[in-house]
């Protein structure tokens, strides 16, 4: 399960389909150096994205 504390790179490693979720928000996480150290919570805050919505979509992508 992906949580607010999961690093962006960890989410991408858990399931590559999460990349599509990040991209749908205009986030280029695959190519971002911060992805290695930034949590999902920090990334959402930096991009003005609703954390709960993002977590739901990321976990839904993993469940497919």
C-alpha cells in the first residue's frame, strides 16, 4: 500500500502504472531527481495536489 510517507521513486517501483497517475497531474516524476528523496506528501504539497485524492488513485492503479 502506498502511503503519504512512501517516496515517489518507491511508488514507481511498486507498480509502474503509478507513473500514469503522476503524469495525469502534470508531474514528471520519472525524470525528477527529487523523486528519490521526496515523499508523496511532499510532492503533493509542492505541486498543489490533494494528497488523499492522489493516494487513492495511486493505490487504485496498483490494484489493477
